């Protein structure tokens, strides 16, 4: 009798309201930060001149240099403001430090007639103070949109032209790029202008502020770049929010014993059995084969990338890196990871959608096969395009079908459009599979939640189209992480929860109320911290310290739902041991390795994202490590 009553029990409407409120508040704050990014971004001057008013380079040179940086996939070699690969240098930090050393040497010769290395004590301190004064002063004129470089800055720009020309010649010195990778004098001049602008933004104080556009990143005491007081403040306060959030959620789990994965007391009657599959489910098998192959290829490419870091001139006696330089290998390593993970989600969604819908829609197999070949075209086409792009074989089409240059979103804009269309087709197929379940009260809510979680994937890929190759670097990084972070630490997490909930529901180990409640709970916890927590990627990329304040506190709370994964592991153990309530005899639950896999995923997710992720997200740690 109790079980029959429980079958009609509905969860509180406040779960749905709480989820909606969480998303509204989170995206309101994130939108506020995004709007501010346009105002806070370091300005790109129309012209850079010397003290006499003579042109050094133009704003067009800076943006053209950014395009050179992207066209040659240099973000997969080094970094700008800490974002990119660590095979090469942070180009902005390297340029800035050389500028500081050259300015110091020039000041030492001018004031004391001696080399900097010969100075000691007060004399050396005087030089350090003079250098900080020269470089920290912001000489940008907002009215004329012009920037004045001092004599040391102009001299450094010209001297660093030779440095960066030399850098791209030798693979042994540049992290495994192709020999004589960039040789065009105009491209090298434009690229150096771009580096000079990023270095200026890193050191010049914002108007009426005592810190730079990048919040004094990179850390370099020689130019006065040290963590500001706000960096320490928000790091400390983020620890308080973490403790408060952890205490609140543990109190909730202690008070409400129905939270989490609680099993059902009736006998287990799974609706998903080994060997029983629909035609459309069988059609997803080839997706999982591709997932396995992509994963294997990613491991092999990753191994080759790592080997190149140790021995860039040789791969067991063969010069592999002259054909596949480090920047294309690292690109493929990242892209293959994204592709196999996304393909697994796509196939898993279709398989579970078919199980939940119970009725096979007409033409579903054809649609599934069409989606498969569409993904094959996007994967192979984009990987090939990236290779052709870094070899400059696509001309002006490099941005559209070659290597777009932005880390994680390297595939060309044309391939991005096709990928978005493919994801939209996936959502349509999933809707067709779930449509019958929307009419059944027992399956309606969990099907609706599953559908919304899947819909968020293509929706939050849309920001990939909000910028181009000449958009301000700060603005691009803002939208780039709307995709990267919200996918990985937001909606992918939510989709996984929904897929696990559907799996357990169809296996008969949890009720629909428990399945729906867990999805709502994870949405509130993951999105409540993760949406605004996106901003921890923007501490040093040209956004103001308001972003740091909000992002540091919310980002710290991202650890809270990850901590709960340890509780989930114990729940999974209990769920995998069914028992007949009448006879008390244990019942073997099918797919037991699914439970073991989920426990392992939860553990490593907690270790990687919860422990190490938290450590590097504190602003005071990030400023040193990034």
C-alpha cells in the first residue's frame, strides 16, 4: 500500500523553481561580466607613436599580428596572458621581461654610465624604481586613440623583431615548430607589434588605478607586477565561501535523508536488459567504435607530443616533427579529446532516449546513420583542415576551413557551423525518441529534464560565433570560455547526471522521483557555482577585479558538488545490490560494471577537478602557476 502511494508522490515544485532561479541569477551575473568585458578590455590604439609623434606601428598592425598568431597556431605553442600551450613561452610575459631588462640597462648607462650588472644597493634600487615608473605610466590617449611609447619601448620593439625572427627558425629552440616556420618580414613585424601590445596591457596601469589591465599579470617584480591586495582578499574570501557552501550542503544532506541516489524498496524489474536493443540503439554501436578509435588516436598523438617536448628534433631517429610539428600534434590531441567525448555523449543520449521513449520512431535509424556520417565528415575534415592551415595551404580560407587558432576551438569556422548543425540534428533525433515519453506521467518529467540537458549542449556552442580573428583578445577569451567552461563544468556535468538518472530509472533501481530530484539538485549545485565560476579563466585576460571578486568566490564553491561524488560512490554500491523485499534474497542487477565505472569516474573527477582544480583556481595561486 505504501509503495502504491509512493508511485503517485510528486516532488516539490520548489526543485524546479530553485533550478530556474539558479540559472536566472547565474546568467544575469555572467552577462554582466560579459558586458563589462567590452568596457574593461585593453584598448587597441589606432596608432602607436614615439615621443616625437612618429609612427612606430598601427592598430591595424596589432590586429594583423593577432591574426598571424592565430593563423600559425601559436596558441598551441605558447601563451598570451597565461592561456595557451606551455611548449613555448608566454609571449606577452617574455616580451615584457625583455623590455624591462633593456629599459633597465639603458637607464643604468644613462644615469651612471655603467652596466646594470655593475650596480649595487641604492643605485640598483633607483634603476628599478625608474623602470617601474616608465613602464607603469599609461600614455594612452582615449580621445585620439593614440599610444605613446617611450624611447626604451621603441628601442625594445625594434630589437625584439630580431628575437622573434630568430625564435621561429630553429625547432630545438621554439618547442618543436617547423624549421623556418615564419619568415615573412611583414608578418614578423605585425606579430611583434601584437606581442608589444599584450606586454603594454600587462604592465600599464588602468586609468586612475594602481594595477594593470591584466591585474598585474604576469608576475614580474622587475616591472612592478606583483599581486594586488584584491588578489589576496578574494583568495581568502573564496575559502570562506567554500567552507560555508560545504557546511550548508552537508546540513541539507543530514536533515533530508531522501537526497542522493536512494534505491526503491519494491522488487527490481529492470527495463534495460543485456542483449535487448532496438534498431536505432544498434545503430549507435558504430559511434562507440569511433569513440574507441578516437580515444586511442588521442593517446598516441599525446605520446608523440610529450616525446617532442623531451626530444623535439627526433622521434626515435626519425624527424617526425618536421611533418607533424608540435602545434599540430597538440591541436589534434585536444580536438580528438573533444570529439570522442562529444561522440560518446551523442551516442549515449540516443541510446537512452530510445529506451526511455519505448517506441521506435519511423526513420530514426536513417537519421542516426546520417548523424554518424555527418560527424565523420566534421572530424576528418576539421583535422585535415587544421593540418593544411598551419602549413599555409588554404590562403585566405585559413580561418574558415583551416586552423582558427583559438585553443580548444581550433577547428575552422566552417567546420564549427557544420558541427552546430550536427548537434541540432542530434537534438531533433533525441526529441523524436523521447516524444512518446512526454505523454506518460511516469516518464514525463525525467524525459523533459533529459531533453533540456541535451538541448543546452548546442545552445551553448552558439558563443563560438560571437567573435572573429580580429576581435579584441579579451572579448574573445570571454566568449571562448562561455563554451569551454560551461560545457565541461556545467552542462556536460548536468547531461551526465541526467543520463545516469535515466539509466538507473530504466534499470529499476531508483524511482522517477529520486531520478528527477537528483537532476534538479545537481543542476542547482553545478550551475549555481559553475556559471559565475566561469570567470576564474578571466582573472588575467584584461577583465577588471570585479570579475575576480565574483568568480573567485563562486569558483571555490564548485568543489562542493564534487565533494558529494564521494557520497554518490557509496550510494552506487548500495544500488548495485538489489534485494527482493518478500524473500530477502539478493537480486543480481544487470550492467554492474556500469556502477563500477561511475564510481571510478566520480573518484577521479573529485581528485582532478575537486582537489587540484580548486588549488589552481585561487587567484593568488593562479597568478604564479598560470
